[in-house]
């Protein structure tokens, strides 16, 4: 994929593309404590009609094995039981400020036939994911990610809260799914949404849905086009953004990224609108929005959706006194980035910084293909070209084109050791990791 197809400026990317919940408003975060048991286990999935199920590894547990839902501020004892024959590590995307839960930097893999428990505090409301595929490239069965929803304490003018999690698969001629990091020249590409081939969202007229779009593909950047409706983006990578309309209903998602959108069903009853998935090669139908013929949710549409409540990330970043670090990724001869199986807490961090200081990273893609960069533990701002400001949203995942440098900045808020990930946007490329330390 080229920069012309998937531009890197996230605002340009996303812009190019019953009764309302009325709960008592509370600014205080709940201090509840809960427990969750998850299992890494062998399973199968049918990915192509007429072919037998293909083996996968699944992260099971929670209500009906559906989205995991918590409240902002909730502390959860998460137990992972490994029923596989190899070690696995629980990997969270979008989880801030929990160094003890960070894979490989703070939490060692769980051995076969063993269980480990980690205490996690969900500091921020938003959309994140969990998976067990970090150690699996080229040696394991493919594994889908799980959506994780952390709800706001405040009341929101929303009727429905839905998830659309997209995943890509590479299939051999016998229907067996391949892991990333292997040759896929003759393999067919299949996409699923919420584990199936399509997803229909049925709404009453004038009903409002918050739809959490999640790109859980292994490497691919995808675009989701929702036809015939205004698609208003309210959150990116799990953090609230200034609400804005996606141009032509198109939302582009880098591998690992998420976007929360609001859709108001104002079309006539009985109308159907397609949801398309574009991967740079094909446009595929992946779902529909159906306006039912039932009684309208209300006589008229709701007012325009306001911004989501803030998660408390800093309004300003001190760029003048920031620690500045050059960080090369995707370089063919670099020994700094290592395979996940090699990263340990004793691995030399890419940089160290005192807690409370701003960090500016100049992330340069030195490889021959576009790459994805993911920062664990903190969200960052994408800086303007002149380094005199930033885009009006927070990110934890960024696509960087070949030969390009992107500058990002974050406040080193939470002490601890955190990993970073990078990979080229090619199925056969390796996932690589480093760490950084906040003292």
C-alpha cells in the first residue's frame, strides 16, 4: 500500500473516510474490584463455506465469550489459564498505566498448564483489545483478538453500544489458516467481522448507535465505508477526540487501531445501507445497517453528539524541555529491535526518562515497506510538521510510510517499564519489540 492510498495524517485519514441512556452523572470514578478468568485454548473456526473448520488458538472467558466490559476506574484481577502446549502472554492494546500487566516487560509468559493473575486498573474509558498472539508469529495457530470496552461514568446520549471487530486470515487451499511471518503467495485472504463473514446492525428510525470499529488484522491497514449515513468520529485509539464527520462515511484503520463512531438512523424504515471493507486491493461487503419497520425510537433525531468526557490526559505538553529521542524502525540491519521471544525486563531500554517529563520521539521508517508503530502504556500526540503543535486527538498506534519520519509526544505519567512494537505492513514480516523506562 502506498501513502496515496492510506495517508498517514490520522485526521485526514479518518476525515476521508428505545430511550437514550440517561444515567446519573458522576465525576467520581468507581472504586470497585472484580475478577476475570480467561483461558488460552485450542479451538476451530469456519472461515470458508464448504471447507472444514481450521484450528485456531482462542482467548476464551467472560460473558458468552463476547466483548469484555468494565467501568472506568475499576480494578480487576485477571487470571490467565494456559491450556496450550506453549507459553503465551496476554497482550493489551490501549491499556495505559499498568506496567505490571505489560507483556514481556512487566509480565512473563504463562507456561503451559499453568495460571497467572495480574491486577489491572482500567484508568481510562474507551475501546481496547486483548489477545494472546504476541509470541505466535510463524510458530503457532492464528488467534483472534477480544474487544475490551471500558465504559464512562457519565451519562451519554446513546441508545446502542455495538462492536465491529475486523480480522484478516490467510488460507491455504485446504482451508487451513496460516500465521503471519510465513509465505502467503498462494494463500487466499478472508476477512471476518466479530468472528463471522458479515454483521448486520438493525436500528429503529431515529435511534443512535455508538459503533466501536476495531482493526484486529495482523498487519493490514483497512478502510470501513458506511454508506448513506453521517458517520461522526468521537474517539480514536480509545481516547475521546473532537467529534468530526468522516468524509464519505470512510474510516481508515491501521492494524491495531480503533475508532468509535456515532450513527443516527434517520433513513426511512425498511432501508438497507451497505458496510464495505477496503484493503487496498478489493472492496468487500462486510455488513449492513438496516432501519427496521418497527416504531421509531423517538419522533425526531437526537441533537448532534457532544464530545465524550475527557479521560484526564494533559491539555498541554511541554515540548521545549522534552526529552527528544530518534527512534528508527523497520531498518533491515538493526539489532536494536528484537523478536518478542527475546525481549525481557533486562533488555536495554531504548530510552529512560523521569516521570512527569514530556518525551518527543522522532520515529523513522528505514525499511522498504510501510510500517506500524505501537506504544504501550501511554497515548501520544502526533506533532505538526514544524513541531509547533499537535493534531487534536490521542493515538497509541501509528502507520509510517517508507522513508518517512513522524514526531510524536507523550507525557511520561506512569512509572515503569513498557514495551513498544513495530512491524511492516506485510503478512510475511516479523513483529519486533523494544522497551522504554519511566523512572
